[in-house]
C-alpha cells in the first residue's frame, strides 16, 4: 500500500537570495533556516506496517532538529578548538540532521561507508585525527571494536530527537551562541568524503567551504527546479552527499530521503517512482539491469520519471536500448568526489534517446583536458582549475589538475559528447558502481604458492570472481576449492566487502586451457577470459553449483527445507538466526543475498522436480528463513565446540612458556619500595572504569608523590582531555585531575604495549628506572568472544614488556600489581572457594580467551617473582557500577544482561548469588593493597563482596526498580527470547549469546573467591548485601543510557 503526497510546498529556487560566495557553510545553513523556514527541504520516504508514505521536511524543521542534536553532541566533547568527527550509520533523515548538526557546531564530519570494515574506519578516523565517532546503534559493535583497537576516540550515539511541537516552528539559534568562536576561512575543510578503497586503503577527500559553495553555485540540476530528485544513494557516497546538501540550496530541487538500512531493489524503486511521478531519478546500472528480469510494471514506473540518469559504471548496451524502447528517458551522468558532478543534466528531447550512452561535460567551473592514451582513440580526462572552482585533489603536474584515470571516447559526429569506456588502471568496475582493485586481490591470492596466476573478472556485473591457474607442481585433479578456501578467506578479510569472493565465483583453470601469455610472460587478460567465457557465464547463471550446507534435504518436506535453510543462513551470517528474523535487519547485504539465492537454487536443483529461474531479488522478496522455506517448498510441491580440550590446555601452556622465556635470572635492588620521599606509581588503563577510580584514589593519597599514566599511543591525541572525559563519564569531578596536571604531579606518557620498549624515549625509561616504586597494570580489553591468541600480541606481550621495564629498575624492586580476573580461575571446582594463592593448573582457566589470557599473565608474573620482582596479583570478581551515580560500563556482561531483560520484559530465574562490589569501593581497596608497606615476594588478593545476595532477592529489587512488569522465566526461555527478538539495535547483549549460553546453561560453574585473608587487610570488602537503593541506581543508569547511550 502506498500513500502519495499532494501538498505543493515550494523549495528554495535558484533565483532566491543566498550568500553563496562569502558565507561559510554553517552560516549558510543558519541563514536559510531563519530566512526560509517554511520552504521545503526534502521529502522523506517512510515505510510502516507495509504502508509507504511521504512526508515533507521544511528548512525550519531541519534547522530546529539539527540545533537540538548539535546541543546534545556538544556535551560529549569537552574541548574547544577545531574538531573532526566520523559518522557511522545507515543513511536516513536522522543521518543528515547529524551532518548539519556537526556544521552548526563548526565541526568537520567524515561520513563513513557502512561497507567499510572496522579496521578501515579506524584508518580513516586516524587519518583526520578524529576526536569523536558519531554512531547509530546498529554499528555499536563496530564502534567498540574501533575504540578497543587502540584508537582513543569519543563515541557519541545518534541523538534521538524530540517530537516537534505542533504549535510552533520557531528557530531559536542557540547553537550559534553556545559554539566557541574560532577563526575559519573559506579554505578550511567543511566535510570529508572518502574513496571506496578499491586501490588499497581508502583515502579521505577534503571538501572546503570554497569548493562546497562553488559546486552549489554551479546549479547543476537547475533544469529540473521545483521537482523531486530520487537518488537512493547513502549520504557517505559522494553523489549522495552532494544531492542532499548542495542541490537543495543551489538548484531548486527537492531530494527524497530514504532509509537505506536495507538494500534497494527494482521492486522498491518501482514502488517509490510510482509515488513520485515526474521525479528525476539517479540509479546505478545494477538496478536498471535487474528490471530486465522482472515485471513490465517496473518499466512503466521507470518511464514515469522525468529523467533517469545512471552513473558509477557502464550500462550494458542491450539493457539501455530496451529501456529506451520502453519509453524510459535514459541518460548517462558522470562525477566523482574529487570534482563533484561534471556532466550537464539536460531534460529529455526527441533525439536524446539516440545518445543515451554519451554525456556533455561542463566546463563552466573547471578547465577540462583530454590526453591521449597510447595510440588509441581513447582519452584520459584531466580536470584542471577553472574560472570558479578547483578540484579537491591535485594529483597531476602537466597539466596541473586531477587526473581521473577514466577513459573516454568522443562522439563520432557531435562535438562535446563523450562516451565513458572504463578505468585506465587495473580496476574491475561492477554494475553497482563499486570498484574492485584487481592487483590487490590477485596479490593476496598469490600468497598461496599453489596458485601461479590469477585473473579477476566481473566488469559490468554485480559481483566479481576469479580464475585461478595452479602451479605446475600441483596436481590439478587433487586440488579443490575447499583446499584453497583458507586463502580466499584471508583475502576476503582484507578487501572491501563489495569485492569479496564467494565459492561459486571461483574458477580453477583447466590444464587443457592454459592462460594466454604475452612475449614478456604477462597474462593477456582479454584473450584468457574469452577462453573461460562459458565457465564465467555459468558462475552467474548457475550459482547452485556448490553446496553451502552439508545437511540432507531428505524428502524435501517443510521441516527438511527449513533445517537446510537454517544451516545455510547460519553459514552465511556466521550465527544462527530465528526463522522470523529479517535477514537484512540482522546485517546481511547484497553479497549475502547472492549466496542465499545460490542456496535456494541448490535446493530446487536437488529436488529434481522443478526447473525454473529463481528471481535475482529472492532474498529481498522473502527476507526471512520462514518465508524462504515456504517459497522453496511451494516451488517443489505445485554448532559451539567444548573448549576444554587437551589442545586448549596445551595452547595455554605454550603461551606461558613463550612469554616467560628470557626473563632475567637476577635480583633488582634489594628491600621494599621506599616511601621516604613518596611513592611514584605507573598506572595503565587509567581511562577504563576501574582505572579512573584507581587514579582518583592515588591522587587522593598524600603519600603518592608522582603518577605516570601510560596511555595508548596515538598521534595528535590529547591524553589529559581523554582522561578528563573518561572521568567525567563516570561522575568523577575533573578538578582533582586539573590540579595534578598543573602541578606536574600527574604525567601522561603514550606507550605501545606491542613494542618491547613500549615506544618510550630513552630518557623517560631512565627516569622511570630511577624513580618508580609501583606499577599498577589495569589496561585490558574486555571481550568474551576473543580467543586467547587475539589477546597475546598486545595484552599478554604488553604485560611481559612492563615486567621487563620493572626488572630493569635501578632501585629496590618496584611492586608490580596486576589486575587479574575471576575468569583466570573460572574453571575451578565450583563446590569450594578459590584459595588466595597462585594456581599452576591451566585447566582452572575459564573457557573464554579473556580468562585464559589473564591466567597466562598470572603465571608469567609468578615466573617474574622468581627473578626478583615483587608481585601482587589482584583477582577481581564482579565489579559493579559506582556507589555515587551507579555508572556501570554498559559493555560488561551484567549491564548487558540487565538491559536486555528490560527490553525483553523477561528476567532469567536462575543466576548465581550476587557478590557485586562497586567499582569505586574496589578501587579504594586495590590502592590500599598496592601501597601497603609489608608485602611478600608474591601476594594474591581477591576483590569480591564477602556478603552474597541471593538472585531471588536481587530479582525482586530489579523488578521493583524497573517500574514495568518483568516476567521471571527459565534461563533457556530468556536465551531463546534474546536470540529471536534481537535486531542488533535494541539488544546489544545478543553479541554475547554464546557467552550467556555457556554461563547460564551449559557451564554454570559459578566460582566463588575466598576473600578471608584479603578482607582482613581490607575491611571494605565487607560491603554487605546489594541494597534496593544500589539496584535502583543501576537500573536508572542503564535505562537512561539505553535511551541516550554514552
């Protein structure tokens, strides 16, 4: 069902008065928001309950919403100065509001592609020295990964805007008043875009105020002034950002804003265009080619558009000709982020269909030069500075300008028209407009010495594949795709998502059809691909050639097919999904859709009862396991391995042996660390929850003369600012920090735990060797999904490097205090309390890599104590939020469980007794134990509440504090609800499904720490039972953070 919009609200026309030459972009948006608040900015396409509607957004509404978001975001970054931020989220109206809000705060945003891997996002953020990452909840796990990978950056969640007051559309303009006044010029960067990464790492492209205004003044779409522009491109795409930010200001067109959290198919485009009669559409060739395999109604919808432009890649000639015959007013367009839109956008004429493959390039802003390539008729386009603009990137000297690497062919009879041929460099341009770097992919695969040569294919297709020629020494008959699949998986992990390979797109060359080589021994690609034309066609037309799932389809009953599809989806997604879970809401994309189609075709071909083509958009049409199962059945008829293995124990022992090797067998200076002139403490992990409170305790201890905070190394990072922000997040007043920094009682040194010398300068190391009396090592990554080997390069190795530093001390042995975890002995016999002593048995470590890595470090420190290092190991149990504000790190498993329970309205009935100890109480205890004067060579302390609270009591307090009905259910029922109902946005706990399954169902070895000796030294451990007041603080903090996570 669709609902169209009829109100004829006026846009801002090209003739309206706007300061497009002198105003900075944020001033321009304020000007428009105040002067033209009732004019239409955009039309927002929304789908609810199967009904698609359009709603108009005025400039006043955009300005008001952006001001609200700007004010909320300013509270997250406690510093003045020029700020660059990343934005990661699905493109929609809220996304654009956050872009404009950044400008109102005078920040420079970098919209990040959702196709980027977390590593790529980290690289891009680091390249602009980003202060913050604005992220919507869908990509929260990616954002956490970026932070945990060593990039010190503030996470700002997408702000949930208040509903507008119907009584007024007033514009308050508070942002301008509150924003720090800084000196900006037209040549400052106002926004970054980035390349696709098809040629190695993506590169940022700086867009200055001057370039933004010039491209707005070009009024490139003014021929369609007053109409709607339908471009289903995300705001992180150069053309998407251009159409949503500059066209509405300069060309008088009204963009249509879509929610792009799900892939766009020809069905969706057709439905939208029926609602937007007379709109101008910008579509990738892949959508137009999809129309060739669908209903005639799609041609009618495309023909209803005033103009249909395609861009990003060539369109197959037979497709274009067919669309023209169906009445589609087709035309080619061209642009790129470095120079924006270059082609003239002209209305359709009687003869325009004849030249649909050609474009007329504008030369009113730039000077365009076409240079010869070899002796062919092709020309490479170079864009040079012109009368009103210059490219954002200059990569060519003769002539000075931007060499596009794009090849063009002039029209044989009409001067000024050019036909796009493709790339000059080694790229495969897909029909989606994405580009695959052939050389990068080939080089990664050639790391396998069984493979001699690789050719990438797929130009003009939605996906790329490879033809592999095996080395002469390899017997081709004995090598299968399964054998080389680890090589492909490794390559896939390093290349952009759109370039990744799936099994049916891999062709192993026939020994009877060797690659065609040149005289120089290089592969002649065109001739070789011609040899494999049939196999390449089959890879697209018959993706059922490979079996994704091993399950038997049996009698092809409903249950047989459903189980088969469950297994296939689990393989594709990497985790099981419920039968009714929307596949695309769960994070699948268009590449996964092809794999799903292949699975469906395999099932049908195995049945032997039907022979029919599966629609290309099968996964979009039937986006759940249940729907896919029903479709397939209608066509036909009318797991986690136990980690406690000997191999796992061996891996722990090998890790201990590896990192213990080479410890110097000598004593440091004898005696206890002297406090006669005050303690000098090295602290790691000071921006973590426990670390912040330990730092506060150290600063409040008069005997501590000097504190060295070792922070993660990051170029351009302001460590004091990061520390202040981390403490403010946890409700710790920054005054104590400010004073310590001012008096130089607190010093920050960036380190790299991976480096044996921690990347410290020699004079700093010498100073530490002479002064330091204590090292408190609290820096660690919290992730229960990581295996041991992921912790080793940074955290286990980093512990060893800190030990080496301590053992090189020139004074009496510094006391090395290691913050361990109950996970280090999580496999201990649950029927008895864990003793306060070192345990030499790797079987006691928990099944998660987190606990195993902590165990390895405990054993490493035991060995170090035998080399003369004074060691204290602090095993921390479950530390809860602070007693003051109830601030509790939301990514820990208990807050995530509580948050999920509030969302599910269900509470698991059987949890272990709560031995929660608030983090500020724990920090006070750790500080006291670390600095106490009398110590053994090695001491083991347990930090846990000595007074357990039964879960039944806590559960009742939780239900009362929540203020909403919560159903008490068996643990299995709670887990099933979590797995079935999560959508990746509302229930982050779903990321720990496996951990919860072990903790609540499979394992249930809830160990208890003996705290008898530690509590004698530190009575604070007798904290008492958890109180209703403390539970209320935790619940309120979690509920507030769920609405406004931070």
